[in-house]
C-alpha cells in the first residue's frame, strides 16, 4: 500500500499560517498612540500570547495526526522568528527595550537559521533542550515587556527585566553550543572513515 503524503493545507499548517497572519495585527495594536495606550498594549500582549501559544499547538497537531510536511517545517520557524522579531524591533522603536538586546537576539536567530540550512547536507540539527528553554524565556520576557508597565506595580517591571536577562544569557549560550555542534558535525563529516585506504 502506497503512503499518501498529508495535504499541505492541513490543520497544523493552517495554525502556523494563522500565527503569521496575527503578526501585523499585533504590530498595529502595539503602536497605537505611540505605544502609550494601556488598553492597546494589553490587546497587543493578548495577541502576542495567543500567537506564541499556537507554536506548540501546530507542532502537536502535526505529530499527533501524522501531518508533518515540508511546508510546515519551512513555515514554522519563519512564523516564530517573524513574531519574535517584530515584537523585539517594535519594543526597541518604542524605547522599551535596548537596541543591543534586539540586535543580539536577532543576529543569533538569523545566524543559527543560516547555519542549520548549510548543515542540511549532513543532517537536520534538532532543537536542543536549551534551545526550547530559550524560546520559552524569550516569549515570557517579551510578553511581560509588552504590558503597560508604567501602569502596573514596579515588581512586574523587575520580573520582566529579569526574564529578559535570563533570555539573553540562554540565547547566547545556546547559540554558542549550536556553533560548537555544527563545527563538530562538519569536521566529522569531512574526516576520512577509518576503513578508507
């Protein structure tokens, strides 16, 4: 019996596309009144949290129902980086996040994505536990910084900055780990086999 490939327009991929579609609505909500409207900041935060939560949902749907497709593998990281990148850039534009933090995270994310692409000839470099922790920390930190912090208790601001500091540290450390693994994989792939004459 011939296996039939799942349709690219399956539930998992539709969820991923919806995450991409939510990005401009999130961006618009965040910049209303120059980012100073508490109501619109809460709306932007809610849209961000909803969009970020679909990341686990589409992966779960794909694995549970055997709906893993090449399109899904391509769109999922694009959707994630589009959402996080938009949030970081706009927070920096609004003066709520230092630009060096945004640049550092975006350079790491883009660099690892490009590195994974070049490693495809050897293997698919899976996300590590540290990489998954990095994703969660980034989402939590961004979600907290999106809140109208000037209208909330000071402790919320402290928690937000602590979460972002942790996210930056884990982002850098896991980025270095991925580079080390990539160099090892490339070196091992180029090394002649022991049985070669």
